[in-house]
């Protein structure tokens, strides 16, 4: 069931609770095997840098297991996205 355009968007919690059968997929084309034949998986371009961080922050990130640098990047990305969205 498609919602009228004047209704406010659903929150992430409301979306997560929405049953799959209630999601309108009519405007999304099906992706068949032919589509995936030429698809390429590409990691985002990264730039190596040297950065000094507070020891307790690094210790905390490392204590969560492998991939601490990716988690630091994810935190920075989240902050950037929030700031970028609020400024536009």
C-alpha cells in the first residue's frame, strides 16, 4: 500500500517494524542474473594518514576486536554525514 506524499516519513524504528508484505516495491525494478554479470564490487577509496588519538579512545576501539580502524572511520563518517545533512 503506497502512502500519500503528504504523510511524514517513517522513523527507522517504524521501518524496521513494518512487515515485508506491506512494503510497496512497485517502483523498484527486479534485478536478474544478467544485471549482476557485469557488476563490480569496489571498496571506497581510502587515504592512509598518520593521526594522533587519545590513548583511551584507541584502547577502547581496539578492545572491540579486529577492524578498529574501520570503526574509527565509521564514527567519523557518521559525524560527517550528520553535520553535512544539518548544514544543507
